[in-house]
C-alpha cells in the first residue's frame, strides 16, 4: 500500500506484516546502535494542524531511527494563520520533496484530500472524529505482545465512542484481525450506526459492570469534553460513577486482562490514578510501542514493502 489513511486500508496479511515488523523494530531499541540506514535521503514531514504529544514525538523519533530527514510543521506559527489552504500547504511541501506526509487535522477526510495533491505517501495521524490508524496498530501490537494473540480476544472499548477516532480505527483493525469488540458507554455517546456500519460483528452494551468479567482487554477512551454538548453528557460525576474504571471495577476483570488508554487521560474521570498506574495498565507501554509501530509503517510504506 502507498498510503495509510484508514485502518480499513489494511487487510489481515498487511496488518500482520506491520505488527511483525514493529516487533523487529522494538528489538532494535535494546541494541547499542538503535538506528537503521533504511530511509537515508528520504524526507518525512509531520504536518500537524491539531495538538499532539505522543503521536508527533513518536513519528519524529521513528523517522529519525530510520535515518530519514524530518521536517516538523505546526499550523501555529505558519502561513496557515494567514489563511493558506491545506492544498497550497500540501503543494509547498510537495515542492520541497516530501516522500511522506504525516497529517493530523481537525477535518475528517483531510488525509484523503491530501493524498490527491501530493506524490508521496500520506499517513493519517488523526483526522477529526474519523480515524487514527497508527494508534490502532500500536494498540493491537500491545495486545498481541501482552496476551500472545489477537484472534478471539474480547476487547471492550469504553466511553466517548461518539467523538473517538481511536475507537473507529480500533474497531476496523481488531475485527480484521479476528478480535471481538464490544462498545460500552452511555447511549448518547455510542451512535447507533457506528458499530453496525464499521463491523456487523461489533456488540454494544450500556452496562460496564456486566461486561468486564468476560473481557481480555478493556480500552478506556478519553472523554472529549471540548467536543461535548450537555445533551450528550449529563455530569462528570455521574459519568465516572457508571463508566469510570476504578479499582473495584478493575477487580471484576479476569486475572490476565489488561487495561489500556490511548492518552491523554482525564485522571479521575474515565480512569482513576490507581488503575492508570497499576501493573495491569499498559498505558506507558503503548507509548513506547508507538515508536516501533510507526517505524514499521514508515519502513514498509516508503520501502514499498507493504
Ligand atoms: N493518543 C494520541 O493520539 O495522543 P496525542 O494526541 O498526544 O498524539
């Protein structure tokens, strides 16, 4: 594949190749020389129109570990503030010889538009409420590393599904790889059509307590208060009482089950600090795995091997 705009771009064989390659990249981290010469002379542009900590830094680290030249573009402080369009920005990057553009944008579909304007590969680093495919890859990698498989795993994705690009990409990728997804949250935050439209096999529940004892993985989503309207979200206290993961709820999970969160977290809202910092939490591991997963994506897309 040339671009990674959606987790739906990946069939099972390609997704598995990326996860296997991420494993090889992770092995590099333990070596004295952590860099590979693979992308020497290639240019990766990080084009970020929205804020990011994990995704932007890990794409930069990933590209540098593959010896690529990295240009970090942030909309703040650029000619975007003078009204320059995404297309004109893309053509400028094209003229500078970008081999890959990693884009985060508030508009769903921006990576698709971008890929019609540039010759290089386009990688979606999060577009609006639509998708975040490399987050899904690092999440799948983390599950496979901790639990040894993806096929047959039972995964609960909990909370603000309505606004979550992480949820959409995870549903697509996990079902492609044979996992069983259950969406859990208040009815106002689980749009009726999402589960069915993305995958007919995806289940929905409004009762977290009843779902937990059967799960291998519970993935808590950030409550996106900045996108929230009162009609969706009665009160933070009520939300935490019914859908927040605290120690008592975590104990309902099977012994082997893991707790995930893509970050950034609202500690005390969707997850308590005791759970986030517990030995079952893979939150820090997910960040480390993000570098390996993004190295694998850059390596395979720019090397033409995926
Ligand atoms: N998980 C995630 O996308 O985090 P950032 O917004 O910090 O990149």
